[in-house]
C-alpha cells in the first residue's frame, strides 16, 4: 500500500485518481497548490509518490518540481507530471529536472500502477539512512543497538533545539555551531544522513549570516526527526492518509434506506417496488449509469482538448458503464442501416463520436455515488470493477482457445457489460441495492433469488429492457437476458454461453466480486450447461483439462494485474502526445 499525493486543484482529477488508487489498495491525499503540497509532505513523511498537474495555479507544476528538487531532504521524492496536453518544451524541462515520468491525461490505471511500482521498488527515504545490515556489519552494532542510537539521536536533536533558537536570537553562529557539532557526529555514527544534511544546511546558513532562513532550517530539522521516527516505526500513521478513499464518509440517507429494505422480509412487505414501474424508470434514464470516479476521469479529458484520443478510447473500453454509454451514444449519432451494422466496439464508438459529441456526453453522464458500492465484505467498487473486466478477458480467452474467433471482440465487450442491471439498480434504488447484497451474503442465497424477493424481478431482466430500448446490439441484449441461464437462450447461444462460462470461472477463482456468495463447490466444467452448448463445435481432440488449467492460471494473473501488482506497459510520450498501453 502506497501513500500518494496528488497536486491538482481540480475536484474531477481528484475523484478520478481516487477511483484508480482504491483498486490497488493505495491511499490518497490531495493538494491544490505547491504551498499546500509542501504542507502535506511535511506533515506526512511517508508520502511515497507525487503526481502533479503541469498547469498548477501560480508558477505551474514545473516550478513546484524545481522547489522540490532544491530541497535537500525532498530531492529524492519521486514526482510524476500529468497534463491533458504537453508541448515539447515542457517535456524537455521536466526531464531536465529528473521527474520520474510525464503522463498524459486521462489517468490510465496501468500507467499509474507502474509509476507506483517504480517508487515502491526504490523508496526515496532509504537515501537518508545507511542500509541496516551492511552498516551493522561495518560498525559492529546489532540492529537493536543501531535503533537505540537513532532514537537517542532524535532525542538529542530535541534537546539541542533550544540552543539553536538561542543562537538565532543572539545572531551567534558560533553558539549554533557548538550545539550542532556533537549532534552531527552522533547522526553520522547512527547513519542518519537526513539529520546530517539538515544540520549542514543550518550551519552553512548561520555561518553566512542568513538568519532569515533560520525558521526554514529549523523546520528541516523537525522533518529530519520525523524521518527518523518513521524509519524506526514503519507503521507510524500519517494524518492525511487515514482513509484509503472517499467512500468512508457517511451517507445517512443511504444507511436509512438500506435498513428499511432489510426489515421488509421479516415484516412480509416484499416486494418493495412495483416491478413494471422500476423497468420504466430504467428505460427513462438519460444514459447508462457509471461510477463517479470513472465519470470524473472521462470528463477530465472529454471536456478539454486531448492531444491524443487513444487514452480516452482505452478508458472507455475498460469501464462497464462508459462502454455501454458510448455504444448507445455512437449508435444514436450514427443510426445503423440494420442490426448487423450497429457499433459494438467501445473504442470505435469513441472515434465515431468526435470531440464535440464527447463533450456533450461528458455533461450528461448518469452517475452513481461510489459510496453505494462500499459494502464490505460483500462488495466494493474496486472488486466489482475487477470482476467485470475479468469476465471480459476470460470470455476473450475462451473464444481464442475454443477457436470462436469471430466472436472474440463481441465476447470481450459483452463480458464487460453483462452485469449492467446491477449498475441500473444501484442508480435507481441505492439503499435497496445494498440491502439485496447484504441479505444474499448473510443468508447465503443466490443474488437473483434475493432480487426476485425484494423487486419482483431480476437485474438481468432490468438490463435487457434498458438495452433494448437504448439501441444496443441485439446479441448484447441476448447476453444480458440469458447469461444466467444459457440453456434457455434461443439466439446467440455460443456468445451467451461464453460470457456465462467466463462469469462462472471468475466466481470460482474469486477474481473480484459479483455480489453473489462465494461458491461452496464448483461444478466440473464438462458438466455445466455452458459446456453442453460450446462443445458441439469442438474437435474431438480438444484437451479440456489443459484448457481448465490455463484458465485458472490466467485468473490468478488477472487478480494480480487488476490490483496493480503487475506492471502494465507505460505509454510513451511521442511527438508531444501520449499513447496508452
């Protein structure tokens, strides 16, 4: 888990970054200016990495980088510059100041995680201390003895502080030097080079009569003391990183609604809604619902002037709500001549819409508060998002290995949007959505059975009604309608079975969370309804057991990848524009 500081005054940028970091289990603090950023850093020595907007208010992001690199104790703190458009001069100046990287917005999860991985591989704080094992071997100290020396050095600094202040009041550099010399020797013996640096800066400035810098030098000594404290106690808390993301803030109205729904079965008041009315509300929505963090990332660029549309295409293709909404918008903007000419690819949909229409879409997105998905241990947005992406990737793998090559693109998209009904319910009845998940978990009942109890229908039925009215491809509607019961499908049976099988495999391997209780035991693949459909077109020599081993291994890989623990390919900055992986 890394502590990330985002320096950007935009609430939209903060919300977008929050959503990505939550998926990797990282924590976020935000600052709107360089001055505020330095305040956060000095309060939290365990900031691991800084992402800063190039166009900060005032002197800009590069000026902030210059100030950071000029600070003796912070020069090694890694910083990544982000912007929606980069010119060659800015890139050149950033590289000259040794930033870790220069990224183009929108934020791409694999790029963000790759930068975090770099920072965690070489923590900047280690440059301020001797490596413990080799230093102990060199000095003959044991680890406890070294730790005692470091603690004693920190305590000695607190005692010397009064002498430093007295010397400053008297403008007596010799007094400052006498107080600092033994402390510096003690710091060298303990390998605390952060304190050596801070004391050296103090001595240099006082010897040259730069007394106006004394308050800043004293702050540096305090920061060095904090570095030592955190070096001795790696679990020491940082005040600005107490919450992993913004979903911890209470939502009283949501809590009341959930509790009211949970009480309904006992009072025999179910179902709690008029099912026909709920379907009408879903169809009447202005678009497909999506989580607020994904909406923020999309708006951040769609409302600007992106230098390259590829990152925006990638962003849309990786989010279930954005995928559905861009497909709907593209087919409305370019009405198909027939069913076979509907746009089914999210990346193509973005390209077809163009900048003006994308800006329009950004202004009318239907957004879900991310707190709606914060229902641990049953569900979180990060785990739900992981499940949708995993189903899409596994569906694509199934197509490749079973040689359903013509279905590969459609299967990946269908896998991503197959649980659209959950997003619809979370938007229309957020408290009811949470209550259904909690009831299913506590009573270990299938989610669809609980939906019928509370709603009188299921989220797949809700999604199919919405998708049909919104003009999604017919085969996507069929997946939404029959993915839970592939044997009943009367159209697109292979595509339905592929997505259904991908869903089951992700549940078995616990790649993210669907909201359904974890399966107690898995049905052998060859005995499933999905396999009964798919095996009809396979060669007799197909090795089912080898295929199962491959899929299970791939699921394990996806768990690591989506959590940010496996590096993606970082987009390179080419001719002043970013290309996403």
